[in-house]
């Protein structure tokens, strides 16, 4: 559990660094800075420092804005986005050891995912972006733990969290999507602080007739919250994306990279690529001629072509120029896909015909990054380095990986945030 | 409409001053001050100044914490709580004339009440405290107007508001109830600021399949939002409480005060009081032996007794000591109530038997403060003075009443907030 906590932290930090230059983060920081309190906490990957509440918001936005963060498979909660910004900001404000920090991180993810489980899938189906609406409990629980709340205080903190659910699935596709984990982090941290100060709330905020559960979901299973608490850990079902796009495209990318590496393929070698995919793949990512980087994320054709050419599918493969690159466009036009309803959603079949007439086959049962084929520690470190390389100097990247790996032994967890400030390299 | 805007402002300001010493406000200000930005805006009735976002939160809490503020009858939205704190804080941050301020106030109340109408009563019945959940749109629209947002910007502001609904009816009875209008004010103001900065959101945040309307209410009537916009004004259906307790007790208090004044009664004259009430009165306020001020608000017996003894039912009549006062307790025990399902909820029948054997009758069709018997300007000024007298010196109270009355002509609307600071009298 502690290892998975450290992996979750490393993956989150890389995403926050990688997203730190995104326009959404820039707008939020520039707009809200005039109202920020003292420079208490780092905005990851940037030179600005804000009060802990605003820092939690900004870091929650940056870690989610590239859609590259973690996923708790059973609920679709992206749990680190609300939890880590709240705890990390607090760790810069008061002395918190690495062990305390890691314990709070695990607790927060447990709270968010278990409360998510209690209302899954109905709550999400009803239109709530569960990352923010259940995530706020994770932020409140984690911050409450670090603030030393007793049972009464924790009840109030969860009540203040319950009454501020963020946000709606309608916002997906706009900057407001990434606002959700950010605001959930800020709201959860605010809830814990107010509860610590004695601000009262309901003591049955989840389960009461007009509590969060019944109001936001037609069905609730509260056993999912309490069952096996302390022995079974939801963080062990957390997964990390190897590719900077929606999960349904991952098997095709994975298979193409495997074929490329196994046969040392270049784009020029490939005559055509035929994919056999789950129906959802074309429903969600069937764009044949994407025109922007964002549209490229919704094109299994671009993704497969980029995977062959670059051997990866990071944020760089989804820039506007990467999507319009003539070589990639030419290969993309030789990719086709047919739907097979018997194909699993994390599987793919690939038939690749080479210019020399040879036909290669590849079947992926579970894409890399899934629970069945988790990202290795090395994979996560490579992902981190790729995301950080345009933001931080190489020695700092290595140092940050080491800090995350030994988080449990750090005397001061705030060190991680301070080491991830981007001031010295900021343009 | 402008007159009603000025009346709404005066009533809101008195409530915020009257609530400014409440423990909930003290906790919120003390807890969040370390994270506040520059002292940009007044915390009404207090010496602290906070950044405009935190000031909006604090002033929204104080104006609602005594349950003494305004009510839009058709929706149960308390509209000024989310709208005025957002606009008034902004008026201290940038030059805003009284006329602009009043226009934004009216627009914000229109947005909150009309969006509330579109989902009433289903949204409230589902468990949402509509004051915060619809109120946030009022705060966003009013702030957006003052920030000069164009159509695109206003759509984004409403989207950012839609995705942060606060809060749950389960919180009623705790300090978190008053957090709702405060946080709605802060969220709406944040939404407008971010939208002005270019932070994108959905452009169909209310009506989309997974927008605010369908997600938070089983039924939506969007005609209620657009019908008669600019010719029919919902602020004309705003009402102001004469008594510091739930609306259902108001007819009994009103009738008792009328009998007291008509017959110059003292407690010693009264043998017993028999009330005939709507069923909801005993369901909500049937506490026969309240032990605290708060419990007193849920006792029609205490309320009737206090009305006879004091001739009013302000916050002072709902203090702990007022509820435990032996004279009031003795009279309270001689009050009885029977339910009559044919009685309207804003009506009451009273039979009062005097010690001298005489029997007095009073039937109240509509309680004072209802739409049918609105508070007069003089009533509102008296209410304001009563709420402010322990917080501000007498000359300042008079000056504030005058400022609110001529708000439309003020060169600088921020003057109202600054004149309501409580520093000089703060203990």
C-alpha cells in the first residue's frame, strides 16, 4: 500500500509538472493571484507561490488538464487530483513528515474511492464527474487527518465536503473539467480547516435522507465504504496512464508500439494497419481527420500512426503540429478499424501489412497501464521524466523521482513541493 | 424594481450586521484569515478586511446565519445572500457606481430566482438548498455584469457556477446552512472572474442532458427563465422577515402582537392563549419546552409568549436567556395549539382568554411580511436599527439607512460596505 502511495505521488507530480504550462493553469493563476493570501505553497512547475487554498486549486487543475493522471478502475475516479494538492499544500504550511503525508494520501484516496464505489455507476450515470464530487471527501479526509481532527471534527469536515460537490460531466471538453479536481482539493481542504476551527455541520452528511448519497445518486451501497476498511485498500486498484489520451485507445497504441519494437519498424515499412476494436473505440475516438492536438486524442487512427512513428504517445504526440505532421498524416490514412462486439474494451487485434508484403499479427489482451499489466516503476519514471523535461532541469527531475520514492522517510514532506517549483526554468 | 432593490439591500445589510457577531462568522473569519489575500473588502459589522472572495463568503454567512433575511416566496430562495456579498465586495475592489451596483443586484436576483423557478419545487424536494444551488447563478450573473462580460464570457461564468452547486438541505440546523449562501457568493464571483480571464466552460451548462437542470432536478421548465425577461421582475416577489424565526410561526406572532397592542395587554393579564394553526406549524415548530435560543425558534409556544411580553420577536427574543426567562416560561405554558388542515400556512386563529374572563379573538389571513402584507419602508428601517444597534453607533445606523435609500445616486457603491465596518465598536 505504501509503495502504491509513492507511485501515485510520482505519477501525480509528473502530471502536475507536465500540465503546469497549460493555458488553463495560466489563466487560473493569473486571475486569482490578486486575491491570494501569503505565498505559502508552491504552484507545481511554476514560479508563483500562492496561499495553500489557491495552490491546491491550481495544482489540481494542472495535474488533470492533460487527462494523463491516475484512474481508480472500478469508479473512474481520478483520485490523486483532489487528494494530493490538498495534502501537499498543507505540508508546506505546517511540519508534516513524509510518513504522515503518505498515510494521509492513502487515507484520502481510500475515502474518495470508497465513497465513489458506494454510488457507482449510478452517480456518474446521473451526470456527476465523480472525480470532483467524491474526490472532495478524499481531500477533506486527508487534510483532516493531517490537522488531527477527532471523530466529531472529521464528521463536520465530511459534512462541509458533502455540501460542495464539484462538478458536472457536461463540462468535459472545456477547461472546467480540470477545475473539478482542483476545486475539490480546495473545498476539501477548506472543509477540514473550518471543521478544525469548530464550524459545525451535519453528522450524517452522506447517508441521511437529504444527504449527499440520496441526493446525488439513485442507489447507494454503504457497505462499500466500510467493508474491509483497513485491510483491503482501494489504492491497489489505482492505475496510471502510459499514453496521454482516453483509455479506450490504449490497446491499439500498445500493440503498435510492441510491433514497432519487435520488428524495428519505421513508417516507411508499413503499407497498412487494420485494427479490430471494441465498439466504444470508434464511438469515442473515431475521428479520421483530426485537425488539432485535442482532436488527435479522439482519433484512434492518429494514435496508431504516432505510435509507429514515435514509439510512444505522450503529450508531444498530441500537439497541434504532431497531428498535422505530413508523415503522420500519410500513415494515419493507411490505418483502418473494424468493430468486433466480442472484443474486450482493453483489448485489440492488429494486422499490419508491410511494404515488403509481410503480414504481422498482434493481439493485446490487456493494455499496458491496466490493472492486469500495471506500469512498472521504470515505466512511471520514464513517464515522469518525459513530462518534466521541458519544465525542470535534468538533475532536478532525478532528485524528484528519488524524493517520491523515499517519501516515507522524509522529515519534511513539503520538500517535494518546493523541489517541484519551476521558477529557475520559467520563461 | 429599483425601489425593491434598495429595500432588498437595506434588509440584507441589517441582517449581515446583526449576524456579524455570530460564532459561525467568527470561526470562518478566524480560520480563513491566514489564507486571505490583501484587505480588499469589508467584513460587514466587523473590523477585519479580507480579499474580495473571502469577504463574499463571510458576508454571505453573516447575512443568513440568523435566518432573518429575505425570501423569494415562489421558490424559497433567499436571494440576497448569494448575490449582494459578491457585488458589494467587487464594488470595493473597482470603481462601481451605485446605479451599476443596483442594476447588477437586480439582475443577480433575477437570475437566481428564475433559475430556481425553472426547477421548483422538484429541485428543493430532491434535497438541494436552493438558496445556494440556484443562488450561485445570481452571484455569477451579477458579478459578470459588473465585470463587463460579453455573451461568451457570461456563458462560461454560468457554466463555472453550474458546476459548483452548494449545498444540501441535510445541513439545515448546523452552521453549514449559512455557509451555503456565503460559498455561493464566493463561487459565483470566482466563476465570473475566471470567465473574464478566458477560462472556458460548457455553453449549455443549464439545459444540456448532463447540465445542472437535468442532473439536479427531475423536472425543468426553462420557459420560467426566459418568459417576460426584462418586463416582469422576480425581485417584486421578494419578502422580508419581520421576526427572527421560520415563516410558519409568523402568523401567530403577528396576531399576538396585534392583540397586545389593541388591548394594551401585559403577560399578567393573560390566562391562556389557544392557537388554531396549519399542520406544518406544529410539525416544524412544535417544541413545547425549548431549552436554548435556537430551540426557541422552533417553538410556536415560546414565540407567542415572547410576542405578548415584548411586542416583537427579534433576535433578542431568541437568546438563550430569553427562552429561559421565568416570566416567558410561565406564559408559554399557558399557550396551546390545535391543527386545522383548512387553515392557510400564512394564517392563524387566536382565542385569548384574559384573567378577567374576557375572551379576545383574532384571525390573521396573511402574516405581516408576506407578499400580501409587505413590510413597509418604516418597518424595514426599524428592523435594520434593531439589528444594528449593538454593533454600530446610532449616527452610523442612520447614515447607512440613508445610503441604502439613495444607492442609485451614489458615485461609489463601495461606500456602503465601508460605512458598515464595525471596527470602532468591536469588543
